[in-house]
C-alpha cells in the first residue's frame, strides 16, 4: 500500500477561500442580514464575555446585550425620527432656493473669477423638486403599492438580523473552538497566531471606528447647533456616520452645511463659522479621535480602506461593503506574515541569521548556568550575560540560562532561556535598525571560540562592537501596571509625570511615557529617576535623544507585536556611544526579561494580565517566604518548566 500523501495546508486554505469567494458572489443578494448579524455578534462578543465573568450564563448575557442594543436603537429612533422627518421635509422645500443660489451667484462667480463657464438648465430640475416636496401622501400611493413586495423583503431582512445575531453571539466561543479542532495539528500554532493577529486588527478597527462615528456625530450636531445652523442634527449625524469612509463624511457634510449656511445667513460670518467647525472636526478626527479610539497601531491606511470599500462593493454589492474592512484587515495581516517570512529567509538575509527561530531539527541546548570560555578573557559577569573580550574593539556576549528575580540571581537555570533572549534581541535589532543602529555584528559567535567551546555559544551568543555604555536605563511604559500603578494610586503620577484621573490597573496610557532609572550593580536595586536627574548625568541633549529614541522604538515594536497577539506593556532599553558620539542600542532588545509581554486575547483593563516572562517564579518566591536576599532558593521543576514554556511561547509568537 502506498503511503498517504501529505496534507498541504496552504493549498487547502487557498481552495477554501476561492470556494467561499464564489459562494459570496452567488449568494450576495441574500447574505446581507447574515453578515450584518455576524458583524454585530463579533463586535458585542467581548461584552458578553465580560458579563459571563460576572456570573451570567452565555445565553442570559446574549439576551441582555441584544435587548439593551435594541432598546437603545428604539429609543434613539423614537427621539430622532420626528426631528429628522420635520427637518428633512423643510430641507427638501429649500432645495429649489439652493439651486437658485447656485445659478444666480455661484455660476457667475466661477465665470468671472476663475473663467469656468458651466451651462446648466436648473429650471426644470427646480420645478420637479418643488412639486415632489409639496406632494401629499396620496400622490405617492401608487409608488408605494408597486414597491410593497420590496418593502416586505427589507423588513424581513431587518427582523432576521437580531435572530442571526442571537444565535451567533450565543454560540460564538463554541464555533471558534470547533474551527480550532478542525485545524491541521502541524499548522495549529501558526493558524492560531495569525487568527489572533487578524482579530486584533479587525476588532480594534471596527470597535474603534464606531466610537469615532459616535464622537463625530455628537461633535458636528452640537457644534452646528451652537452656531445656529438649521438642520444641525441631521447634517451632523450624517457627517459622523459617513466618516466610516475616510473623508466622505467630512466632504459631503461640509458641502451640505455650507449650502444651508449660504441660504440661511445674511452675511459671511455664519458661513465662516460653519467652515471652521468642519476644519476643526477634521483636525479632531485625524489627531485625537482616530489615534485614541482606533489606534495608529492597526495600520489600515485610509487609502486602503477607500479602495477596499470600492473594490468589494463593485464585486459583491452591499455585501461587499460589509466585508470590505474585515477582508482588508485580513489581507494586511497576510501581507505582514509574508513580509516577515521573506525578511527571515536566507534569500533576504543570506549567511548567518541569529534571529531564526528554533525548529525541531535544532532543539534547545542543555541548560547553561555559567559559561566557561577559556579562549577569550572574561571581562564582566552580569545577572544573565557573561561578556568576553574579542580583540580590542569587539565583545562576545553569552546569554546564559540564569534568571534573576528581585535583583537576585537564582541558582536554578531555565532551559532555553538564553537562546530565546538572544534570538528575540537579534530580531528586534534588525527590524528596528532604521530608528537606531545596534551594536550587533554579523559575525558567527562559533567562529571566535575554540572548537570545544562552541556548544556554549551556539544559539545563545552574539558578537558586538565595544562601546561606552550610558549609566542609565531607558524605560518606556505604555500601560499602567507594576510599580507605576502603585505610584499612580498614591500620587496620580508616575516618576513625576502627571496622569489623568480615573485610570484603572493595566489601562493603556494616553501616550507612552519615559521613566528612566539608574543602572545598579548585581545584587543592588535600580533607582527610578526623573528626566532632570537623567539630564544632569548624561547631558540635556543626549537625554532628550535617548528619550525620543526609546519612545520611537517602543511604538514601532508595540505596533508589530500587537499583530502577533502580544501587548508590550512596558520595556527597558540600554544605549551606548560609539567613537563618533553616535547613539547605539546595546545589551538586549524587547525580550521577555526586559519587557512586560501580555497575550492580547486575555487583556482586560482593571486586572493584571498573565505575562510571558518569569511571573511563575516571582509568584512562587512571594509565597515561599524567601526574604528576597541572596542567595536565592532552588526552584521546583514544575516552576522551571512553566517558565521555560512561557519564554518559548513569546519567541514563537513574535518570530513565527
């Protein structure tokens, strides 16, 4: 009997996508309520999850969310519809006057000022609009009778949406689990990571964009009302709702508002106020609402959103419009995956690649608590790294499997930890080199030691330039946690930086903050300092450069990590100066040792999420009764195994 042919997942996935695309194209006319219900279920799933944590069953939480959403929509329509009906009827009656204004003032101005002549017979259009605006209900009866069947279909679809939403929302977690069960086992980890990345991008965009639409609707409606503009409510809400398509809401809303202002106000002051409101609204949308509520880390460019809406709308009609943004986000993640695979490939890099992830063919080496390289002079032993001199201007840094907690080195190594830290650092050094150069050199560490010492450096060492290290550590915090949370509770500030009131534990900060510290010797504790103290140690200009570079590194890394299902809550950088006085990134780069990594799918403000680091060790030490003084106690095997697994998971998520 011949051997079974291997299951090739990429081709299978491509076939599934092609079949799904064909079905969407053929069934587009009937898919709208199902897709709308699915999108609503996806958006409200986190809320139902939160209700479950408070003791409600999944079904009860689903019913509560749908009832609340339905009641809110009904109340909104009950209040808004009479206002809309009256204002739209009055607006329709004033359209002929607007056309008269265009014909008597705008067209002559264009001809005289810009030399643009437009021949337009607006008389017939004005007469038709006047007749339609003044017709009573009986005149529309034949049209309504003709379209009665279509109206019934629309109502049926509207009633179907909450039904679909209920069943999908109730069974959402079960369906996700069943899809995971059907995923081929060799591809499960990769598929799960990519799915989490897609979920992070799509969820951040959809939920954030809805908040932006609401904020803009309120802003424009209130601002136009305060300016005294007629029809402020419908124009403001229309502007906010259409902002889902970049610049469409702003452009169309501004045109409508300016036309009404020209008809209403006797001078140009009112028109100028309306124009100013829209210009200020565009600034708020671009620099306040969208960055804060959607997040620049999503990475969906406005042009990509416009193209996706146009392309999928052309292919699949209104169904395509519903699918446009989720599919664009999925395509974005796929392109990032392809780029990451290409950058990590030998085709791009060539030769030695310290950032390549460990594969089953190259398993982790035996634990290394202390390196013993006799062929090179040892010049420094840190908490985790042993540093050897290689020539006059280079260093060999060996990252051991030592683990420090509470500034004390533990006597038990964590298998594979040194290799994880080395590969993760090499990855970040290469990825973020456009922001600041690193001290890493493209020299294979195994080539600089004796043959019998190569097993001590394989996969866990790096050759670097010898530099003058700065006497400070650059810490960037993007979330309120750890010592920062404790200080905030006491002073509503972190390292002298005032923060808004009302923040919860693990809340994302409005902007990342820079909180430096001194560098302590082994066994001593680092000391948090403010920027002024740092400037007194290394100089104001250099301190500002370190601060700005650190924040830029954090933002770029946090944006990428989120696409891999990881939140970087905070991190620590170290820098040095080369012979020319240029700032250089040294030591380690955004590793589980120097950073606080959280799984994005488990993040909930108000509680401290689990970390991809040595938290298992810290928790065990806290419960053991140890006095946090050297020497540290031996670690139990289960704590060692769990900690090693967390380090490997962090590397796998980031590097693939």
